[in-house]
């Protein structure tokens, strides 16, 4: 039906060309910088090839940042999916249509907030003396101090809770919408077989939604890489290096502490290689 | 069974409360004097003041940040619409053997760690002499908006019934006028959601703006985060007011975006 037209070429080529330039120039340049020894304070530089990368693997703070990033990734992705599936199924089971609409609206609000805002809102809330989230603890213990953000053991989880607050609630809405798209017959059949409610979901509905749920997890894994804003505002990587993820460490090496742009860039290049390889493989598997 | 239902209802109610209460509390604090904020027992009854809000709106840095944010995000979204929508339409309607690769390429831009983009760009803009200017920020953000709008608009165009477009071809419309007069208006609602989403994304962006600006081109999130760095001596009310100001624009799109979510999942059903 559709005749030959110049439309695909005129519409796609300029956009793709611009995207390619905008993405490849910084990417390739990042690699170039990583092989040099540039610093912010001086204009001169020379080629040091792989010296930055060798230094990185001897840098214990870098290895710590890798470990913190991996922990962050696991904690936020798992907690988000658990909250999303739990609340999504709950809404599906017990909420009336009107309530569902209300909850859907409320649950989308946190994810729309700038992460800087979300971080501030919770930084206030977690304040040991005046925070609203620590108030119940003060009330119950008669004024004991609970300071989640300044303890190495709990800081990462306190920051992660903000991430889950934003994404877990939002994904709950999506899980509900996914459940609503399912055909009712299998659920009815399971009910006739006297399956309990949780059994219906564990053995019928959630397995039916396996593919979209995996895609959802994939999206969350990508978004979890963007932890910088939350950590920068809430803890600055502290206490000590307890919440210093890779992007936080790269930023502080490149800009705050020493201005070692090349060193920071080497870190960024390693991150880039790791994420591109991991996600390309995952994506191919999800699609297959 | 009924107690189970009740517990479920209660859990949901708590979740709904947790979703919005911290934000409401921040909004409430922005109307308080400092004495009413720094209390061990949270105060609900207090004499409201507009001092914090007027202080925020009277600061040059905040107004410049607001201006920069609006201009940078507005231009980047506009570029995203102009370049992203036609490309998405072409991929959706004229599939060829590269269509899958193009979609994957657009998605893969999202895998790039922001630091990996920001560091080299900072060096590049410094060398060209555009560091700390709005054009540099707009160009960088365009990468984000074009790819996100394309990614979301491809399924939106695919959802337009093919028959309408075929009928238009039969009526003698050319390929371009079919896009312009048929596909765009029919898909408009979903497309608006995609565009709103890309706006929220760049409005909320922090790391790139932080690295690409030092004084002139600071966006609102940067200005807001700097207010807090003056330590906790800064009146909390002012900080709360700046958080509220920063959060309002994305929340204006709440209706559009939840409508967008609904339309996405309604399509899947059919």
C-alpha cells in the first residue's frame, strides 16, 4: 500500500546522525582523557596510557566504591521489586476501583520529584533531633537519638529507602496495571480449585507476568545506576566512605578533592564498559 | 478472610500516607518560622509565615536558576520533539532491517553513566569556550530528550490504527501529510505524555548540570542543593521552601503522566 517515499530517510538520518555525534564524541573523548594525565589546575598533559587503570586497581578506595555500588544496585533493585509486587498485588486484591485510582495517583508523586528534592525531604525527615521520621523512635524511647544517616552500617540503607520510596511505589502502580491486563479465566479456574489468594498470585498471575516483570527489573537496574543525586545531597559518600559509589568517588576525585580529571575519567570508562556489556547481554536475553 | 482484607487495606493506607506525607510536611515546614521547625516534638499548630517563600523568590541566585532551568529544559525538550518525533514515526511505520538496532541504540544511550558523559563534555566545552553557558547545557540535554522521546513515541505511533493512514493514502495524501495531519493528531495524547516525561527527566537532572556549570548556567536543582551547603545554620524554612519550589513543576504534569500510563496499558489489553 505504502508507496516509496523519501520520508524514512529525511526523518531518521538527521536525528540518528545527531545522536551518534552527541554520544560518540564524549564517549571516545572519555577514553582519550583516561589515557592521559590531565588535571583541572594545569593546562599541560602527556600520555600515560594505562597507568590510570593500574592505579585504580591498587586504590583501595576505588575497590570500596565498586563494592558499595554493587551493594546499592542489589539492595535498591530487590527492595523496589518486593515493594512493587507486594503493593501491586494488594491493590489488586483489596482496593475498590475508586481507591485504586487514588492510590495510583498518590504512588506516582514521589517518582516525579527531582531526586534533589526527594533527598532533602528525607534528609530533614531523618534528622536525629527534629526529623519527622525519627520522631516515633524518640517518642517511644523517651528521647533517645537515632541517626540513620551518620552510622556506617545504616547510611546506605537509609539512602536506599528514599530510592525505593520513589521507584517501588511507582512500580506498584505498573504491577497493578499489568495484573489488570490479565485475562480473568485462569484466576477463576484457580479459585474453583480452592487455591488461596496468595497461591493464585504465586503460581498463576505472577508467572504469567514474568516477561514484563523482568523488563521492569531491567529498567530499575539502569535507573539505579543514577544514585549520585541522592547520595550527594544526603551523605556526600559518608560517613567515611560507607556510601561512596563509583560516580560519587569519580566526582570527588575529579572535582572536589584533587581535580584529577584523567583519573576520574578512567573510572568512568570502566563503569561505561561494565554497564554497556552487562546491559547489552541482559537485553539480548530479555528479548530472546 | 475479612481480617486479611482489613490488614491489606491498612497496609495500603499506610503506604499511601508514606507516599505523600513527607512532601506535605516539607510544604508545611516552608510556612513555619524557624522556632516552630526546630522542636523535638513536631508542631502541627503554628502561626504561618510567608517570609521563607518571599525570601526564596527574592534571591537573585534562585531566580537565575529558575530562568536557566526553564530555558535549558524548554529548549532541550523542543529539540527533542522536533528531531525525536519524526524519527520515531519513521521507525514505527517504515520498518526496515535496522529498526531493531536503532531502537536498541536509542535505549543503550540510557546505559551510559552520566559521569562518563559529563567529564569529557566538561573538558570539551572548556576548550571551545562554552563551559558554563546555557547552549552547552541545552546541547547536552538534547541527547537525553531526543532519545527518551524517540523511545516512548515509537510504541505510541505503532498504536495508531494502520487503516486510518491507509485511507488517507488512498485519498491522495502524501507520506509527509499523513504524518502531519493523521498520525500526529491521532497519537497526540500519548505523545504529550512522552514529552512531559522527557521534561520531568531533564528538569530533575542534577549531575550533568553540576559538572557543566560553575556560576552563570546553574540550574534550579544546583542552586537548591547549594543553599543547604551553608550548613544547618541556614533557616530550615528557607530550605524547605526551595524544595517546594523545585518540586512544583514536575508535579504539574501528574495528570498528564498518569493518563499516559493508563493509555499505555490499555493498548496492551486489546
